[in-house]
C-alpha cells in the first residue's frame, strides 16, 4: 500500500481500537500491534513519519488486553 493511504488507514484503525466499539476485538488489537512492528522492521520509511503519533496507542492497546479479550467461549472453548 502506498504511504499516504497507509498513514490514513493506520490512524483509522488506531481510533477504532481506542474506542469502546472495539471491545472483544482481540484479533484487531493483535493485528494492529503486529502490523506496526512489521512496518518498523520491513518498511520503516512508510511508518516513521506517523510513528510518534502511534506510540501512545501501542502502549494503551498492549495494556488493555482484557478489554479486547472475548467474554464468550466461542469456537475455542474456555
């Protein structure tokens, strides 16, 4: 993805994950953290311009794992 669309959509994803609407969205939270890590390692020029704006969200999302965890047993059981 080109830099400008990526930098737009990463903020949209961040805003969603920081909202109450993202409760039980463990896959989204995990994907966000892995995506940032992967971009820093493999495509730093794509993410470095917006990385300072993402630092707080990385810390918050990493600290709120219980918020993102599903309360239902779903297909994986307890």
